[in-house]
């Protein structure tokens, strides 16, 4: 998942000191602050650790008005996961002196811990999605629900559709999200697909078989509104998958992984 930087200045200090160089005049104060910060870390005082980090960032970058949303212990001794407004994940030591930006990986489980945290932060209200503006397909008993924001000319969306074609017991709500900057005909094609007498059939035949729908007159359609909705969620690529528990996941997945994610993220 792409992580947006709050500012270039703030988060280019990878594994570097985030506090300005101490001068002779303020060295005693800095030493006292460092001692207090160390005590907070040693005692496991999370409130103190958060205060250390907030103070360090405010002092190093006063013009940025940094707001910390949360501070939690990372699975590495002495390291803390810091969420900075709006939803930036960085890692710092408990004194607030050192920071690094990037993905924290659990090698044993092959898990991207940063990506998982970002997914939690970016959860949306699934029930509030405009399902009457989606192309609905029910496969089997349709018990597993999922929404997919998709572009009719996106090759990865088509790959995902081929996986869906092999699945059962799933209900897919497809929200049209054409990205004309990548696919110049995507909006026009989305409108044509929506305006078909049987839009579900037209969609699946186009995405899975490459069969173009018959040309029809343009009708009232939700394409522009859905594009704005996707932008409001911060979606910038397709396919983007939204599960009933609000988790958002970007990109293609093979069938086995998609089925496992569906079962895991229904509630």
C-alpha cells in the first residue's frame, strides 16, 4: 500500500536524529530532557513515551504542527509504532530522537506489518456504500460479500475477474472506477457497460471473455459519482477491494488468497 508523506522535510530523516544539534546554551536542558525521556522508556510509561515523541517532533519541525494520533509498542524492543495525522505510520525510539519510515516486515510469517496497520487505519463504512450503483453478481449461495472498485480496461482487474469466475458462494458488488489517465476510453466504456440491458452479463463477458457489448444510447449512470467517491476514500488504483468489515486491499490476488481474505474479513 502506498504511504503518503505528510511533508518531504519531515519524513526524509530515515534512521537519522530528529532533534536539532544542541548548542552550548541549551545542552543542559537537553540533557535533562533526555534523562526524563529515558526514564519514561525504562518504566514502560506509554504516556511518557508519547510525550517524548511529540515534543521531539515539535522541536525538530515546529513549522509542521505535527499531530500524533497514537503510539504503540512495535514488536521490536525499544521501537514504537507512531501514527501521525492524518494516517502516516512511522517508527521511532522511545526518546523521540530516532525515526525511520518504511515497511516493517515479519520474516517468519511473511507479513507486512506496516501495510496491515495502514489497512486498519483506512477502513471505511462498507454498509454506507451505494450498492444500488454497483454491478451485482451472485455466485452460488452468495454468502461471502465483497465490493470491488474496478476499471474496465485495467489488466489487473481482468485478472481478478478470471479468479472470481472460478469462485462460488460469493456476492460481488462492482463499482465502476475508470482511470482515464491510464485508460483513455475507460469512462466511455464504463458508461456503455452500465447502460446495457443486462449490465452484469455485459460486465462479466467483457472482463472475462473480451466480448464487447453492443453499442447502446447513453443513459443516466453513476460513473462520475463513483469516481468522486473513490477519490474521497483515497483510492488511486484498481482493483481496490473493500470487505464487509471495512478493510481495504489494493491489487490482484489469486483465487486461494482472495477466498481466504473473504472468509477472514466478513465481520
